[in-house]
């Protein structure tokens, strides 16, 4: 009895399932569950970039990757500035409503 048909069937099923999983994970880029998602909220995207793990390649923090990620006090300061910008935007909206 030749094992080639069984090996062929197993390989076909494995490759088909692999491709199906890849298609399912890339089919919905807005579900916020996988690695390749797209964000429309700029503060959320900036916060994700600011708290990302550091790159370990040779070009980390250089002009090749757009600069280093923020950590520790820098990340806290970025978050505080984000809160301050939101507060100023609310005050400006309130002032516009008062002027009308």
C-alpha cells in the first residue's frame, strides 16, 4: 500500500486551512482583534505607537524608522498633553457656544 495519497490529502488539508485562516484574519481590518488592524482614532494610534516595545534592529531610533518610541516619563507626558489638548478643545467649543 502506497502512502502517497494519504500524505497528499493531509498536505492539501493543512495548506487549505492555513490559507483560510490567513484570509479570515486579513478580511476584516477594522475588527480591532488582529495585528494588522486599521485605526481611525488618532489618539489611540499615537498611544499604541508611544507604548510599543522598542525595536531591536540596528536602525532603531534612527532616521530609517522615523524615530524611537516613547517610554516611561515621555509616554506619561504624551498622555498628559493629549488630555490637555482634549480639555482645550472642550473649552474652545464652550466659548464658541457662548459667543453665538
